[in-house]
C-alpha cells in the first residue's frame, strides 16, 4: 500500500492549490480528480462564464456606440469557440505545470478517479475502468466541490431545461430564456444573454428584489440596467410549475398580488444554489460529520471533527468562490504541516465580484448586515458621475459606498463598488479591513488622475469632512450620513449655510 503525507480529494481550484502548497513543504501528495483537472474553476464555472461575460459586454458596448446593427450579432458557436480557447489555455497551463512538478520533484502523483474513505487514514481510488487501489494518507483534504442544485418536480435534461452545467453548451442562442433564481449566478446569466441582444430573458425572483443579500441601492442599479436591456423581472413571484412541452418550456408563476401568469419560452435555466459533492466519499467510514441538513461538512477553521481530515472549498459550506476555496486549501495545508502557530482564516475581508451590468464588487459588511447585527455605522457614497475618469469613459452609471465604524477611529467595515473598474478598486479597502485600520491612510494618499479610484478617496474625505465636492451641494450624487442601531439616518456633518454654499460654488 502506497503511503502519502497528504491525499487531496478533488482537483478543482481548492484541491490544486492544496497540492501545490504541500509541495512547498516537501511533502508527498496524491491528488485525485474524478472528472476534469481544474474543476468548476475552468469548466462550466468561473473561467467559462466570465469569458462569456467579457465578450458580451464588448458586444453590448459596440452596439451602443454604432446602434443596434444586426451585422454585430455573433453566433453562439463563435461564443463557444472563444470560451473553449480560454479553457484550453488554462487547462494546458495546469496540466503542464503538474507534469513538470511531478517529473522534477517526484512528490506529487495525479490520479483520475473517484476517491472514497475506507477509514480515517485509508482512501480508495476507483478508476473509470472499474479497477481500484487503496492508499494510506497521513492527512486528507476534502475538496470535492459542488454541483448545481435542482428541484425534484422539474426534470433537468441540460438541453431544454438546464443548469449552469448545460447553459454554455447550447447550439445557438435561444430566442427566449427564463432563469429561476435572482442571486448572483442567475443575474450574471441574465446579464450575459441580454447583452448579446438575441435572447428575450425572463428572471423569476421570489423576493421583492433581485440580489436580496445586497443593499437596495446596489440591487436597484442592477435591476434597472437589466430591465433597460430588455429583461423581464418577475418580482415577488412564486414558481407554480415548470415543464417541457415538446421543444418549449411552459412555466406558471403566482405574482405577489395573487394573480397567475402562464408563459412559454424556448429554454429554461435553474439557478437556485449548489449542492456539495459528498455522496461517494463514504464519510461515515472515516467518522467525518456533516451538518444537520447533510449539506456541508462541519469544520473548524478547515479541520473536521477527525483531526487528520480537512474540508475546503464549496464542500465546507462557507463561501462558494474560487478565491475562498484556494485560500482555505492553502490555509489547511499550513495548519497540517507548519511548525508554527497559524492564525485562523478571516472571512470578513474577502473580496467578491459580481459580473453584472454594471460590474459589482464587494468586501465586508453592507448596510443591511450592519442593521441585522445592530452595529451603528457611518456611510459615504459617491456617484460615478462626479468622477473624472468615469466621465471621460462615458461610463457614469455606478457608485462607491464605504461603511466605517461610528466612532473617531472610523475603521473600515465594508465597501461596495458598482460600475466600471469596480473589481480593480476594492482591494485597498479589503487590506484596511484585514489590518483593522481606519480611513486616514486612504485619505492622505495621492491617487492617480484621472482614475476611478479617486472616487474612493472622495468617499473617505467626505467621512472626515474634507471632500472637494460637498454632499450638501450635490445631494443626489453624494451622500454622507450616520445610521443608528435603530435604523435612523442622521447627517454626519452640519449642513452648509447659504453663504457657505455660495463660497463652495466659487
């Protein structure tokens, strides 16, 4: 029986990161992946969908510049060709890197197959041809990922009624598409298909608004742009039924006022969350515990109830994001092999990107969460229309919003960026959250001009009462206020007098 210092179950972003971090410690590693190396980080997931998003936004921008010219339409086969080129490039990088590491160090073995526990230290690997073998692993990291959630009363064939696993494998743009679920993934695909302008998109949202986990102002901007792009949002609607009738999908919804509608579309997509891949692991043989719903593996700072077994990525049930999975995986390896104390992972400074129209980036808490946690906060908000670079780009749809503690320290608690370059602007604030710092560092920096991030500096200056533009003048563009535990909104600074306003204008 072969022995390994570490067995990694799953070769997606988290599993691959874990294996490579263990190499840094000079440990012998077995990496097991049952399908495709790179997992959802490449295939039918992050890289594939974001490649499509990038293409769709370019098409939309050009159409806006020259008008809705049919000659700008692109076939879905061409879209898939461009996506596949991106996937091949990334897959080639990973596989070549893995082979060279194996050849040069001899520390890592890669096996394509299904892994399952025989005991806490024994892992069985079953190959596609039915053959199998058992290895001894001193430690194991479970990074088996997740798959799209489905509903028992809706038959998914990945051809007419699809999930994110099948939506990118269509032969052509559907003339119409309904998406069930208005979270990030649902809104992203609604954005992409509506951007191309060849599909009438319907979005079923059982809540009163899309993106219910975000603040109202963020959701409103995204919803308005989707609707301007032709998307029909069924707000506050409950799906009664969805079924395939020949080559079409018929669905019935009940609206918030009790009325019902029956509509027919060419394709349907379910975007209602994801389910951990744990069924084939035989966790009971190792004694690993799941949560009460049997959905996620229970862990404490990546370690399960079995001391030598760790859980990372989607299967751990924290945040189903590539960067989170990679971070957890690297952290787990350090916990296992380092001979020094390791600080626990902090999730509050994790940055996220929502590939919508416009782009949305987030870190830390929002106003909604602050209210739920009963935290008094100070908030500043700068509209993109006051930022020189956004004006130059003719991309003035969006805003920056910074949330800080309601005290003299004004420590950064969260930020939301909605608009062009949003994802590039978030990281500085994430660093301040990680360092438990206030806003002085940002306020006194000299930002490049013209740049989108100057809007962040104005947000900070507003909080300390030193902004160039005063919120009392541009009340519709700039906001600066306190939000109490009770939800009361109070001005952070005194309103300017008429004479002062005239001086400001001068």
